[in-house]
């Protein structure tokens, strides 16, 4: 009954404004892209579907301290850290090129958007990611027959995300990577994994992030484990500061996907951060 009365009261306004409403229909945006599923280039370890804008230059410092399990002897992880320095450039609005260096690898990458999520249309954003890394941990003094191509690692990912609401975004990341050199018999050169990640927005500038990657063809007796990471994103204007705990000290893709040794159940985790600045 209340709804009928309210409709009756509104009828004069609806009739007077009908022409204005119809005239304004043409101005309603169509095929509007869904933006900002993720604020940072990475969820934590796994690449997000965000790409750099055309002409944007990103400077990123990724840092992983050693395991907090080391206790006071290792200064609760502050000793023996791993650092990666990365530059990303938005060549177009859909293509981002990158170059990085860490103690573990030289890394060159391309990330390109194939499809955007559309409001009331296409349900997901699809981005492809490829990288070529050169393993810097292999030493010729230990491997006298080592060749240059033995250092090479190739990574291919399809990143599929959906911004479910203003607060929640999820991502799926099927991954293939190939290491020309593996250190033991229980590793295949060609390896497969599937990544899962998400972001939950708490405030305008703060979110909780999580990602996990399941290795699909690792031997049962392997010493390596699947990486799990939990952290927060803090957005401060031109910076996105990510702080997290992760079971992987490796930063480049083959490092965290194929060589994770930490174990959350044993307290063997690494505190780290990713700091990005856009110019």
C-alpha cells in the first residue's frame, strides 16, 4: 500500500521529466570498462591484471627478509635479505614492458591486456604475462660444463580477474614455466602451476591481499612447497606500499613457483614488502 501511495505522489514528477530522461539516455556510457580490480602491479607474488598506463614509468623495490624462524640469531629475519629492483614502462595502455635484477635472476617481461571486464558485459579481465629470466645463482665454479642457455627460464601466464564488488576482486593465474637447468631429478624442466589471488578493500587506501600457487607436476618427494602469501596494500598517492608475510623468499616467477622452501605450519615464513612509485 505504501509503495502505491509513493508511486502516486511521484507521477507528476515522472511525467514532467520524461522528455529529459529520454533525452539523456544517449549520454549513458556503454561498454564501460571496470577499473581498479587491483591497485598494484602484483597481488603479492603473483602478477595482477593491472597494467601500466601509456607513458607511465614504474620504479619498484621488492624486498624479502630471511625467515622469522631464525629468531634472534638471524635478527628475526632482518639478516640475509633478498632484493629485486624493477622498472616497468607502459608502452601503450595495454602493453607493459619490464626489466628487473635481483641476487637470484635478471628478468625481462611483457604484460599485455587481451580483454577488459565490461560493466554488464564481458565478465572478466584477461591479461597475458611472459618473462625471460637468467638464473644468477648458478656458478661456473660449481658447474664447469655450464652453458649460457642453461641459465634461461621462460614463464607464460594467463591472468583472469573479476572485480566482484567495490570491495572484492579475485584472480586465477594458470602458469607454465620452463627451466633449462634443474638441480635434481625430482624436478621436470617444464612445470605447471595455477595461481589464486584476491584483494579485499577495507578503506579507500587500504586493502588485505592474499595469493597462493599450486604446483601441478611436482614430484611427491620434492623439498619444495606451494607459496602462500598474506599482506596489506597501502595506497599513498603515487605510491603503493605492500607489506606481507610469505612462505617464499624468491621474487621472480620461477623462484616463488618452483623453489619455495618456507612452511607456514612450522613458522618458516618471510616478511617482505613491495614498494612502487609511478613517474
